[in-house]
C-alpha cells in the first residue's frame, strides 16, 4: 500500500510540475501583455496631450416674407453652411497651427431674376510652423491660401436678369509664403511679423485679371497682355485671437496686413487688409447664435460704386474700396 501511494505521488509530481510551469509562463505572458498595453495607452495619451482641436461649425437659415409691405422688399430664403477649425500642436520648442475658415451660402427669392443667388462664399487656409528661440518668441514659417468656391456675379437689372461675372474658383486666389517672428504669450493671442513675405496673386479667368490688379506686360511683338499670376515681395503682419474660456462661447478673429516693397502698381505702405471675425454662443447643446464679419481692402482691386439710382455711371468709376460683409444667424451649431 505504501509503495502504491509513493508511486502515485511521484507520478503526480512528474506530470503536474510541467503543467504548473506552463501555467505560470502563461500568467507571466498575460501580465507582461497587460503592462505593454498600459504603456502603449500611456504613450498615446502623452502624444494626444500635445494636440488641441477647436473651432465652430454650423448651419444658419433664415426666411423673410412680405405681404402688402409699403416699404417694399424681396421674399427670400437663405441658408449658410460655415466652419472655422483650428488644429494646434505644442511640444518642447516646436509649435504648429493650422486653420480652416470657410463658408458657403445660397439665397432663393421668387422676386429676383435669377431666383438663385450666392450669398456667402469663402475659403481661407493657413498653416504656421515655429521653433521657440526664447520664451514666447518663435521663428516661424507661414503659408496661406485664400479664394472662393463658386462663380460670383454683379446683378445690374433685375427685370432683364442682367449679370456680370466678377469672381470664380481661383479667380482670384492669394497664396502667401513667409518667414518671420511669431510672439505667442499665451494660448489665446499671437502676432506674427515677417519682413520676407511673398504673395502670389492668381487669376485663372483672363477677363477678370484687370479687376484684381494683375499688371500688364509687353510681348516681344509690342502687344500688351495680363499674365495669370503676379508675384510680389513685401512685409506681412498677422494677428489672431482664439478665445474659449467661457462655456459655450467661442470667439475667433484674425487680421492680415500685406504691403509690397517694390511694385509698379502699389506703393509701399499701402496695405492690403484681410480681417475676419466670428463669435458663436451655443445653447441647448445644438442651437447657436453667431455673428461673422469680413473686412477687406485691396489696393489693386477695382470696385465700381453705383450712382444714387443704382446705375453704374460716371460717378461709379472703379477704384479701391473697403469691402465689408456681415452675417448674423440663428441655427444649428456646435463649438468646441
């Protein structure tokens, strides 16, 4: 009996020991896998914390109807889709910001001819990469592109439906590339100055090049023509604010000033101005009220001002003018 018991214990030892060792190895592998997963998760969290994605998106709509209205007016329905998005990265001495500011809108009115008209159209993109030289001071490279999506028209006579093409995709477009100093005292405000800034004004449609300041050149045979693009070297100053410290409130604004050093058509000190402003307040999580404005002044963009009766006559000679657009809307929106 003792021999049989001893034999059984010896058998269990030789059979069970390898199984226990194998099970222990599996436990160790599982523990190591859990540690590796946690490490990777922490690495992902560490990398995400250097990024910040913010902005506002929304759809505004309005409808206006008149019945026997003595002051007059056009019945219309308007819809505008907009987005202003910023992606930022900051780690050690490296900082990178990119922004998309865009909107497109349509207006419909049975009282107008044509009935469908573009109400809003904008595409602005910029990206800036900087390296910190001293606290809050960065050596930065900035690139930007501005244009519109769809053809735009100037409407002359509503009854006849007369219209004149004044813009379209890449007619015009403005591409800037510069290197300069960027001051970023906090996450809200920054200002950038570049004494070495290049601007390429491009106009794909040859019939619009005179309107947007593309200077004439002379061919070998002596005839004049306007090329598709005009390059200029100058000074650029750019400032921006991105404020979101109050819950549900978002304020984004940016202004760009550019003046060329040597230009036959524009004197140094005559600044081209682009200033965009947007404020949005979200309530009930999905509804928002927003105010967006755009102010532009281009020294070589010629705009005719109509006479008092709406006719483009002698008093409406083309010249540089301040351009301003404002949109106040209520609709579906989200800020983050």
